[in-house]
């Protein structure tokens, strides 16, 4: 026989509705203050124009929310509560990439509606080329990408990042038609171009065939020196590799890219035509991060309200069905 100790004062009794709240819920409490970034690899601080954000959720926040909704349904829901559950689940299914990447400051095609800082023409062009050029979208993992350990080889992650980086840089040519030729030449060795100085890859979880991945890029520092109006000879970038199967971050890369003059054989400052668009991109990243975090907070509140209307209310009684025929 198992002897259970009496609960301490103030603690819920085992089996009561309040005792069912999972620990993962604590990872989604909303806050009116912006997240503080502890290093250059964390999400950028949202702009001050955002009125509400959410604290950083854990890596499994999407699965946790789905699990919490499932618990509500298992406990027993009426027709209206089932409809609310379906609405939240549909939003998670449709928006998970935009929310997961956007909350870390990565601009995705689906979140371009936050483009307050883009001109109307650029906004339309961004929508037209976004699905192809914003990074590496919906890339199918090949069986040959795996090694003898049964997961995708570590070097493949960097190849994915490389392809996404080129797409990300070339998409600026579509946003800036007047300088499209110069943008494309940045990827060649004719005059001014880019050279990778360093790359650090952080692996979060293994990827196994079959799967689909998406890769997005963002600036981790502004291209203009804050102490002056001149541009820097570096691009500080970060990529985010998402696994569609698990709806999680599989890896990130932190990169330093040098602006290089191949004719003079030396590094040089970022070309003048590129600085304005990179500057707007930096600002837009802040807007995107704030809006994605707000949307996550909305979904979290919707799940919390559903819980309070089902198993987490005072008079909650679990629906065990009926024995009547």
C-alpha cells in the first residue's frame, strides 16, 4: 500500500483540477515587458511600439500547447469548446513556422504583413519573391543526406545554410530593381563581394529522413556603425533551420561575412546601395519579433481560457461517458 503525505498548506490536493496544470504552462506566462536578450544569438528585442509580448517559450512550446488542448478535449468539452479548440489547433498548424521564426526576429514570407517599414512597392515585390528568395523554403531532406549514424550528417546543415544565405542575399535584388545587377554581382568575384570569415553551427536536434526543412536568415547587428554614419565591412548573420516533422528548431548558425574588394584584394565597406535596404531589414526584424510574440501570447491566452472553462474550473467534473445504452 502506498502512503501519501498530506499536502502542505496552500498546495493543491492530488486529483483536484488545480493540480493538473502542467509544468510546461509556466513557460508561457505573458508579460508586458520585452524579452531581454542575453547574447547576440538570442532574439532581437521587439520595438517599443509593441504593447505586449510573451516570455521566451521552451523549445517544445508548440507541442506543449497542442498537448494542453488535447487534455481539455479528453477531460470533456461541449460543442463550443470543441470549436474553440479546433480554431486554436488550425492556427498553430498554419502559423507555426512564422511564429517560431518570427519570434526570433526572422522574416518569413507568411509574416511579411508586418512590413510597416517597407514601401508599398517593395512590400508587393517581397510577397512575389518571398516564397523562393527569403531563404530555403520547404526543402525535402534526401535519404543520401544521412550518414552511418542514421541521421543527417552535420556538414549538410551548413550546406543548407549556404543555399539559404545566397537566396536571402539575392532576394534583395528583387526588392531593389534599380540596383539588381549590383546585388547579384555581390555573389561573384568580379569586384565587391562577400567572403565567409567564420561560421559556428549549434545543433539542437538530429534530423532523420524523411523530413522537410526551412531555413531563414536575419541580421544580428546593424550594418551601420552606431557611433557614425559609415557602414561596416562585415555582415553579422544568423540562420535558423526548422524541421517540419517536429516543428522545432533543429540548428542555428552564427556567421561573420566580410565585404571584400577582389580587385584591390582587401576588405572594404558595404556598398552604398546596399546599406539602406539592410537598414530597413534590421528595423523590420524588430517589428516582426514583436508581432510574432504578441500572436503567441494570444494563442497562449486562448488555451488558458479553454483550460479554465474545462478541467481547471472550480466545479470541474471529468466526463467519463455514460453506461446507458
